[in-house]
């Protein structure tokens, strides 16, 4: 497959994959709604960086090994599913805010930004469906036999596409008119998010390899 043909195919396939609902979408939309644009963008950056892990082992030819190894897939399912349950537990414990609710999010500190990036990174890096997705992607478009420069360009482009998509999601959900309607019931958003994440976590843990 020629460079530009692969580039276009990769762009279409990954945008469709990024747009499908999942833990990443739930996490970004929740942060944008409750903490504003900065929080959503930091989480989006973390999710995009998490893709680097999957791209790296796929480029090294390990996607096939992981996707076809019961031991590796069970380990990934256990860690990834447990992390989703942890995020869900945090959300379910959310309490109603006291005092006056404003439309402006609190200023994020460096530590908060660091934690948000880490949360997005782990959410994506521990996704047990990723090895299978990247195995399919490398089968259709990519190959470990491609020149290293092409693999780097494609890998960086995938990460930029991910960041672009979730930045759009962030910009939408952080609109003042949208956030204003949700802030008053923010604890319920957290709880719905928590139930959804726990449901996804249980689905991952109970699914057959």
C-alpha cells in the first residue's frame, strides 16, 4: 500500500474508531462538563499519549502475540477492567455540591493537570480492546516491515487524530450554555458516569477471551 493511500485509509478507519462510544468518550465528556475546557483537553492529551503504548508494541510486532495469548489478554482484562471499576466507584461516591454553583471552573494547578493527563493515559493504555483493534489496523494498513520513518509518521498522526477528535468533544461539552444546565446536577452526572464505567469494567472482566 502506497504512503498516501495508507495515510487516507488510516485516517478514515481511526476516526471511525475514535468516534465509537467507550470509556475514553465517557471520561472526556464528563471532565468537560464538570470541570470545563482545560480539564477536558488535559484528559484528551492523556488519552492520545496512551495510544503511543499500543502503537509502539504493534510496530514491534507484539499485537499478534498479545491478541492471541490467553495469558496476556486475561492480564490486560484484569488490570483494565479493575481500573474502570475504580473510576466507576469514584463517580458513584460523588456528592451534591454545596454553596453557589458558578459556570466558571476552578483554575487547575499543575498537579491537577498532571493527574488529568495520567487519568486519560491510563484509561486508554489499559483498554483491553486495543490490542485487537491495533492488530486489525496493522493487518489492513500498517506492517512492521514498513520503513521506520513511515511507522513514526503514521503513529504520530493517529495520536493527533485522537487528540483532535476528543478536543472537539471537549469544546462541545464545555460550552457555557451546555455546562450551565448540567452543573446543578453534577453529582448525578458523576453517578451516571460511575455506573457506566462499572458496567464497562464488569463487562470486560466477565467477557470470554
